C-alpha cells in the first residue's frame, strides 16, 4: 500500500508528538518532522477533528496527543486521514 504525502505527514506528526510527550507549537512540530509549516497546520487541524490530537489556544498554546500514545495506532491515523472517518 502506498501512502500519499498527507498520510505520511500525519504519521510523522503523531510519532513526533508521541516521542516528545509534551505540548509543542506548530512551528516546532514542522521543524521536528520536516513537514512544511503550511501542511503541518492543515494536518494538525484534521488530526484535532479526528480526536487524535488536542489543541490549546493562546500564547502558551500548542498541540499534544489527545490520548496516550499506546492507544493510537498507525492504522487509525491512516484510516482517518485517508477516509476522513
């Protein structure tokens, strides 16, 4: 199975957030994953809507996983990003 760029980026973002295990802003996520910031923001918004990532607004805002990393599967990320379930 081939993955499109959006799915690849989503997996990178979720893996990065699992590794750092703390709130990070979009720019540091983009820098840490190699995902262009514009696409990173788009994908983060989708991951938030799928309840995979949680966002916090404001000057101390950022993104974290919405659930413990061991409860999020790569299959779930691929399925939701590709199918928008």
